[in-house]
């Protein structure tokens, strides 16, 4: 290079430029934001970022679609507001630049499933809902738009509308709602099916109370899982007859009036249990047309009861009446040929007729026997006994013959015994007892023999007993009783033993004792609540013995029960009226009809029925 040559000058940077807008995202969903910046772009390729917070001015061609907001850090915040297009323009350095922003629909950002967790028993449903949160800040119920799935359909299913249903116990499992690739979940636990009440058992199953007394019943519920629960206070209690007994909301049954058994029911959830409550006690059986005591009462096979003779306080009676339990009514029938009291009567089953023997007519003991035929409403002569007698006993033997024992002729106790043959109406003598007696008892034993106990012989009450054997027409002494008894009762128990209760005694007016035919022994079996004589004793269907009325320190309306299972006595409901020398008859219904008697001042026409 020559000395005159000079180096070429370096080219200088160009000052020509343009303004460019750069969007971080050219497309946004409504509600979303992005950033924008302005750049000076020189012709020589240089690029210089401009500070948006100083010399530039930013605008949106559609502010309703997108807004621009320069920030202190030199950037510009661009917010997509609703679908559409907006031109974002910047003016800087006396130049401008622009970029187009496209705004699409708001984007689903998340799904929230409610409830987030739930538990239901098998077979029960649970509604789930799905709420979508969008980029524009809105929330929308998308329950019916989402796709629902279950992680284990064997435990729970879910419908297209989010309804979960328990199938089998288990979990928690996951229920998922999905929309547009966005999902939300909830936890679903299925509880085992609750135990089902299958039965209710009431305790006691049967009970008996007197009117005015109460019995607590309990209800035990049995469930399908094998458990039992006391549901007494949860069940609804009802009575089948509130006139007889009521029941409280807690199972307390209270007797109102004699009757039953009625049904008490405890119900819970459509399941019921029952118990039966009887109200023991007395109810009126009306009145005879005439008051009487020392009469007889005989039960017909029809269930009706024949009341014959007796004394009305003035004269012996020949009148006869019939009680019909079906109608609770009394009606007169044909009178006997003779008025009589302290006689004896029994049913002749083969004929359906009633044999009446002996008695006192006010002046003399009677020999005459009569038979009543209910079919013809007539009395027929049944021959004469060898001796007139009253306060005797009458017993039907296994042969069908009738055994009449002892009594008094008004002057002396009798040891004589006679037998009546019903088919021929013939009387013939039997072997006499070893001891004359009246006010005694005679009991047909299971062996066919007859036990005679106690009584009086004119000198006082007797403790002796003897047994008649119809096969040999002979008497044998039985063991002596523990105490003497007259005007007592004798009851054959289901065990075959004989219960002697009360009576006039020299020592123990309340005593009772048992005779064992197998061992020929007597044993004391507790004392009655009241010492009494001229009372009645009736074997109930339950096996207990009902003793009613009688006299002792006074005439009694009280009644008591003997329980052979415990050899004990207990009081039961009292009659409406005190009475002695009355009759008691076990009706076919199991109830006991008590008729007439006297109370020490008056003779009675009233009758009562005991409901065990």
C-alpha cells in the first residue's frame, strides 16, 4: 500500500429500525394471561427490548377481548377476556408495532367432586356432584357432562349422573369424574348391611295377674347377625282387649278385669312378638232366683250346671236351677219331689242324668233318691236307701256304681255304706266303715279304691282315715292324719296324692296335708293363709288347687291357691262376697263357678266366676 493510500473507514451502525410486538402466547383461553414486549429491530439486525414502563404506549384493538397492562418490571400483562381477536399495539420512539392475540373459550382447569368422601350401607345410594373451575374464574356444575367411573364395581357402581350405589361392603374405592381431560375424585366406602331384626321374643310368654296388679314384660329382639338386643323401650306395645288388661309403652301389663288370656304385642320395624296375659279374679255370674246354702252343684257334659235343693234360712228347698255359662244366665227347671239340704249329688255319665241322695227335709233325714233327666226336664224316683242320711259323701266307682258313705241320721254318726246300681236303680248294702263319721271326705284314688278321711263322730273332729276296696267290698285302715279335720276338703292331685285342706280342727285350723296312696303316709304341706271350714277346693287345669270362702274367725271372701310343685299356698283375688257352705264347680272353660252359701247373716243367691 502506498504512502498516499488511507485505510477504508469501518461501516457505522444503521440507525434505521422498526418496532415489533412479541407475545409470549399468541392464543389464549379466556381468563388466561400472557406477556408482551416491544422490541426495536434495526435494519442491521440488532434487536433491543424496550422498557414498557417508560416511553411506550400499549393499546388493544378490542378491549373487551383482551386488555393490556404495562408493569413496572418493563413487561406488559395481556389478559384474555372473552373469545375473539385483538390487535395488541405499541407506540414507541415515534414508531409502532403490533401483534394479534386470538382468544378462545375459557379452559377447564380443575374438577371438584362433592362430597369428597362418603359412606353408605349396602344397597343405599349417594349422589355425587362435579364442579368445574374454568380459566375465566367461573365454576360450573358439570355433574351431568362428566364421565363417571368407579375403581371397583364389585363394591360400588356409579351412574352417568354421579349416583353411587353400594354393592358390597368394602372400600374406600375411588369414584372419578372426567371432563376434557380434567378429573376429580371422591372416596366411597360401603358399609356392611346393618343387621336385620328377625324376631321378637316376649318374656314371660304367659302370665297371670289379679285385677289391679301388674306384670312387667320384656321384649328381646333377635337380629340377622346373631345378636340379641333388649328392645322393650323401643317397641310399640298393644293389647288385644284393654277392658281386661292394659299395657304401657314400656311393656307393663296391668289387669283391669277378670278375663283372658288376652294378647299383648310388641312391634318394632314391622316385626312383632306376643305374650298372653290372663287376669285372674272374679266376675259376677248373676243370681239364682232363690238364695240357698248346703245345696249341690253338678256339671253336665253340655257345660251347664245343675243347682239342686239347699236351705234358704227358713226352709229346705226342692227348687232346682240351671246355670248356662254360654249365656251367663240362670233358668228354673223341674223341682225335686222333696225339699232337702246337706244331700249329695253326682252325674251319671251314661244317662247324662243327675242322681241326688239323702239330705235333710227339716224334720228327718231322707232315704229317697231321685234322678233328674235334663232331656225331659223330669225327676224320677231312684229307690230308697236303707237309711236316711245327710252330710254324707257320694262317689262314682270305676264300675259305674255309686258309693254312698256315712253321714248322720240326726242323732248319730253313721258307719253304714250303700251302693246304688244306676242301670237298675237298686240299692244294696256294702261293708261298713270301722268308724262312724259325717262331715268327712271321700276321694276316688287312681287304684279304684276310695279314701275316706276325717269328719266327726259326735265326740269331735277325727284324724282317722280308711280305704274302701270295691273289688273285695272291704275296708282297711289308712295311716292317721297329721291333724284332725272335719268340714274340710279333699282334692285328688295329678300326682295321685290327695290334698286335705282346712276344716274344723282341734289343733291346726290352717293345716293342710298330703296323702300318698303308694306309701300310705300323710305329710304336712304348708299352712293356708286363712284357717277355714265349709270352704271349697277345686283342682284347676293348671294343676293348682283353688280354695274359696268358708268360715273360721269370720266368713271369708278370700281365696287362695295351692301349688303342688312348691307345696305352698298363696293368696289370690277375693270374691265379691264372703260365703261358706257354697259350691264350686270347674267349668269346661277352666273357670270356676261359685254359687250361693251364707255369710253368717244372710243366705246368698249370688254367683261368681273365678278366672284362673
